[in-house]
C-alpha cells in the first residue's frame, strides 16, 4: 500500500477493526513504539517513531499512549480499576488523579 495518511486528533477515541491478518496488531505496535516502521513516517505527538531513542519511546508510552487489550496483559492480583490505573501510576500521576 502507498499514499496512506491518518491523523487522529488529540483526545479522540478510535477503534481499529478488520479481518484477522489485516495488520491491526502491527499498526498498534508501530503506533505504540513497540516496532519501528519499515517505510514511511509515523509521528505520534510530534515524535518520529522511526527515529526516536528508546528513552523517548518509553516516555511517549508512559505519558501519551494507552492500550486496552482484549483479554490479556492484566495483572491477576489487581482488580480492573487497579489494572487501568497502573500505567498512570508508572508515569508519576497521583493515585487520586489516576483514579
């Protein structure tokens, strides 16, 4: 594919849907800085994912990106609210605000 452009406005909620194997997980990994794009440019909040350092990607994930997984990656000893609050706590957000 070529010529694809996507812009998501700050504060927007989106859903990525498609058939199995269509690239949803790959897209999420690239947007989250877990994988680097093999071509083109991916920019999240002004940070070029393909050129960002590991520290920049870590900071981006801790402060700007949130994932809600379908059925895994939860910590069994925490309840649902605690699992959702955990990334905010890692980012230094006070418990009351994270709640």
